C-alpha cells in the first residue's frame, strides 16, 4: 500500500488518473470504487482541499468521458463515485483541520 500511496502522491495527474480509472473499474467490480475514494481522501489529507477538488474534477472528467460509452447496467443510472467522492473529500478536510 505504501507504493500505491507514493504513486498517487507523486503528481496531481497520477491522483486524477487513479481516481478516474478506479472509478470506471468500480462500475464493473464495485469494491474498486474504494480505491478511487482513497485516492481523493489521501490527496485531500496530504495536500489540502484544493488539490482534492482537482483530483475529483480530473477523475470526474475521466469517468464522465467513458461512462456514456459503457453498456447500461441495471441500478447504475450514474457512476457511484459521484455519491462517494464528496463525503470523502469533506472528511479529509475535517481530518486535516482537526489533526485527528
């Protein structure tokens, strides 16, 4: 996991790519969405809220660009990451501010 975290934290683009790719893969295998949310939370905790927003936006561009081309699945009217990333981002901000 340390190598995975180091990969995410190496650059802003890698954080966006990990959030987006695991967000897309999570459509097919739902537990992979947690890695996407973990990338957003890690960036928010370590680099601040603005970097977390950029990771969310970059990941959303990737997910939003690929999602319409995927075959429809029952129960997935929109990608689940849209409901998961904002609470993780808010939690990361709170933990960053409180030093918990």
